C-alpha cells in the first residue's frame, strides 16, 4: 500500500474527512493585526514541549522530602542531557506564559473578545491562570531554600481571605505548614490535576475559536469591509510552521546557554533566605503585597491587597460583559485600564527586582 | 534579508561553540564526579532523612553479612551548575546545535518557497471551480462529453 493509501485508510477509519474538509474551507482574514493570530498556536507549541520534557523529567523525579532535590540533582548530573531537558522544561514554561500574556493583551487591545466571543475570552483567561498555577506548583519541585520560601509566601496569601482563607491554605499545603506533604500535593497538581484542567478548558477554547472563526478589527467589522483572506490550509499553516521553527531554535539556544542551576536541598527548620523571589510572572503581585502596610484601619493590609487583586481578576474575567458597547465610552476606559495595568506590572516587577 | 538571516545563523552557531559552563561561571569544568558522588550519597542516605557522619561508617568486612552497610554519605554543599557531563556530550550538543540551526535555515528557505507557491496558486484560483466561458452561450455537449 502506498503512503497515500495508508493516509487515506486512516482518514476513512477515523472519520477525519469532515475535519480535513473544514481545514480546507477555513479562512484567515488578512489585515494589520494578523500577526497576533500566530501567538495562539505558539502557546500550543510550548505546551507540547512542556508535556514531552515533563514526562521525561517525571520518569526520574521523586516527589518526597528526601528524594526531591537529590533526584533533580541526579537528573542534572547523571542522566545524559538531563540538565538540558530540565532547562528546556523550565524555559518553555517561561516562553509559554510570556506568549499567553502577549496573546491575551493582543485580544484585549484589539477588542476581539466582543460578542460573540465572550466565552472564548473567559476560557482563555482560565487557561492563563492555570498556566501560572503550573509555574507556581512547578517552582517548589526542585525543593531548594528559595522555592520553599517562595511557596510559603505564596500559600500564605489565601489566608487573608475571610472565612475560607485558612482552609484554602491548608488544602494547598496539606497541613498548617509547607512540608513534604505539600511537595507531594504540588507534584500531583502539577502532573495530574492541572494538565486535566488545561486539556478540558483548551478543547472548549479551541472549539469556540473554530466555531466563531478568527475575529477581524473592530473598525473593519463596523464598516462591514470585505477583507482579503488566506486559506488556513496550507497558506496559514505554512507560515505558522516558519514561526514555530524559529521559536524552537530560540528556545533550544536559550536552554543550552542559560540552563538553570540547582541549589541545595531546602531545610525546613532554617530561616527564610534573603532575596526570596517568585517567578517573573508573579513579581508584580509579590511587590503589590509588599507595598501594603500591615494594618489599614480595622483590616490587615494583606487583606486589602488580596481583595483588590481578586476584584481585578474577576473584572478581567467578566470584561466582555462589563465593557458593553465596544465603541462606547466604557470601552475606551477598558483599553486605558489595560495600558495602565501593563505599565503597573512592568514597574512593580522592576521594583521587586531592585 | 537573506544576508541578515545568514548573519543570525553565523552568530548562533558561534554562540553554540561556547559551553554553558563558561556562561554559568564554571569555565569548562565538566560535571564533577564529586557532585555525582554527592548526589548518589544523598540519594542513598536521604531515604532515612539522616546523614551519618563519614567516620561513623565502617567498611564492611563481608558485604553479604552486613546488608545494612551504606555508601559513605556526603551531603552536597554546593549548588549544581549545569554543565556537560563529558567531552562526548559537549561535542554532541554542539553538533546538534549546528545541525539544528542549519536545518532551521534550510527548512525556512524551502518553506518560504512553499508559501509563495501556495499563495500563487491561491491567487490564481487554481482550486476554485472553473467557470465555463460557454456559460452565457451554451453549446450542445460534444460527443462523448
């Protein structure tokens, strides 16, 4: 049987014809914001790399108090190219979150979340939050002093929430303090719970993107302008492949040249080391918590900070509904809010690093 | 554009020649065997969570008779800086690096062609149903049509 015959056999048996037909018919509008379409698929590329390298690391990683740091050390020093696999895993996480943030901001500023794409925006935002949770849970796994201290700070934040706060902290830690149970729990979250959640939400997100099609600029939509378009297959896919190749090359280059090191195993009884810092994407939240005073009238400063962060998170999640008319006055406020938010996050992150 | 791409490729390939240890501050030191031994010892001793002092461990006269004998424990005292394990691995990574960027360069070159060809075919409406020039003035079908 020829190669073509084998492909046709699979297409027939797996009933892939409707999907292939759909891909042939799918159109990608061409306009000055088309470049942002590529960010979505780049996230998928990094997620795929995360899965492959994550599986390789999980083959040797031991999620126990005694074995965590030593097993990461073993991966780095004994296994062939183990340090590189760990480096690619770590850097692709950074790349994935960076691309997801860029993707979200592009959608924010082009107002692509407007009707009928509200749920697409909401699922996308959930995916970004889950990606950050991947980063948070993964940060503890090497079990060094810095990751232990950062996790203590991170899991302490929910305590500021009234009624359920202490319970959430205990749920995350598996007790009152960060211990070996927390490590096992974070490992399960990292390799089991969060991947399931990501896949479930991602399927809905991608299906919605296919159902509604790619959004076009608001101005062109209002003017009902007929935009030029390109077929998704093969014209757009080929362009995407070019971008994936370049991103893959950059990722591997950075992973080889700037591989992360491994600190000494964490000591539960030791005081927190100086200069505790979370991952770069949590720096602005970390600094926000730091700038609030201990007490603000009848409530603690931490409570006010956490409440504000939660309000902003909920507002972003429901943004398509809060905005109303995408050409209205409130819509401009949302855009300015986004710009201010980006400036705030950059300034706070830099401040945190100083 | 092509010159720029070639320059980028050249810079990356030369960067690939620099071992990561140099950048990380451990010029050319291969992964220390000491580190390896320490990790091994930490792994074996770490199961109990305790690390007995080296002098407490006596060499076993008969290994069969004393199954509890452990390897000399050693707790790692320095962070592990990522580095090539040996010259073979270093060479493998460098060859891979060069191969990677060359492949990317070659693939991008062909993909660009492919994109141009796909766009040309699309603009020429190659796959769209052909409108017959006889549409407005239909003629009877030819024999055998």
